[in-house]
C-alpha cells in the first residue's frame, strides 16, 4: 500500500498539516500531538520494503523521534503538575530544549542523523533537512534556555564543519552541512523569528537546487562527480551552488550570514563571531575541494561517457542556480 504514489501523496499532505497543527497550537499537548502525527506520516514516506537501507533508516528515525517525544511529554507533564520553583523550571527548560534538539538532529544529539540520511532518497533528505526542522525550531523558540542553546550553537558549527572533512558520501556531506547550518539557524531564531524564517527560506532554496541536481544526475558519492564527464554548464552550476551553500560573499548564501555576523559584532560577541566564521571557512574548504575535483580531474577510463541533461526540469534548475549570483546586489541594497 505504501509503495503507491497516491498513498505517498496522502502521507505527504498529512506531514504538512501536522506541522501546521503543532505551530498553531496554543498548548504543549497540541504541539506534542502534531509532532506525533508528523512522525507517523513521515515513516511511510521513507520506508521501502525493497530497500534494506531505507527500512533501517525508518526504524532509526522512529526510535530517535520516539525517545525525543517521550522526553518532551515527560517534561510538559512535570511543568504542568509539579513545583514552580526556579531550579525546576531551569531543569525543565533544558529537558524541553534537548528533546527539540534531538528531533532536529542537532549536536550533541546528532549521532542518528548522518547514518539515517544514507538510507534515504534525495527527496526524503530534502524534507528531513528543511520541513522537519520547522516544528522543533518553533517549539524551541517558546522556551529558550539561552546558555544551553549557545553551547549547542558552538557544538553544531564545530561538528558540522569537522565532520564533513572525511566524508565521501554526498548525502553524509550534506547532513554535516545541515548540522553546521543548524547552528546558524539556532542563532538566527535567538535574534529574531523573522531572521530565522529568512535564513530557513534561503537555506531551503539552496539545498533544493543541490538535491534536485544530484537527483537528475543520479549522484550519491563524491567520486562520481569527477569520474563522470559532465558538460561545462553543469560544472558551473555545481560551482555556484556549492559556494553559495558555503556562504561565500558574492553569492546569495552569504546574505543571511552577513546579517547574523553584523548582529554579533554590534553586541560585542566577538568570540562567537570568530568561531562561526572559522568553521564556515572549513565548510568552504571541503566544498572547494569537491569543485576542484570536478573541474581539474580527468578520469581516462570513462572519458567516453559524456553526460548531457536534455531535461526541461534541469533547465529550470540551471536558471534557479543563477539567482545565487544576485546575493551581493541584494546585500548592497540592504545595507545602504
């Protein structure tokens, strides 16, 4: 039943509505119910009886999300029934924040995330790295523990940068990139919800282009990018999108990061600014290493294989890629 397209579309719409239930609820129980519906609608999307990796991924996702949900439910029950002293509230805020961070795959609760993405398709990875972060992030903004979240931001940017250095799988690479960007997202939602929404939209736009490009090219590992003899237009689009995702200044991916860096400098948070920028440079390093391989490596054995994408959808992706070049123009007008 789950393999048919109609059932997949049904669960996809349930997934969307469950997020709307959680973020529009006026009680903790409403948020919890929305997250449970979200969990039960996402599992049929990622499970596939013909693929052992996706079956394992769905089981891992169910277990980790269930643990986070139990933690969240236990926390809100304690909050509603037990003492209201300061120490208890501080402890409960850490518990609620931890459960939401686990649901997002944030550090130090990220261990399930890179292993999970390896068993998912590009489309399911796109949902996991964008839409599935909305509900936990909104609930997290209701009950911040500032010091705990700042510690998690630093962990996210460091682990996301260092974890991607030794990866050969594109899906794991994008997972660690997502962990790194999650640190920036957490910082942006601490500043302003509008800034977080802007960062999420920019990040979703960039990785949507990347994931659909990998999907059309049927790419899953880094060596496929330089073994296959791609035409110049595809290589240039790869260059633009990787550098934009890394946050290099001429591209649109730098725009939301620039706003966050400006806020940190204005508020004299120089040490945090230094850590964020250095870790972003490490992320850019392994992106540039991939681009270097794409442009300069020549694999003689498969030189006769030439990839040409004659697809209207891919042509649309090409057009979207060049929007990233507008980043510096938008940034200039914004800060005039």
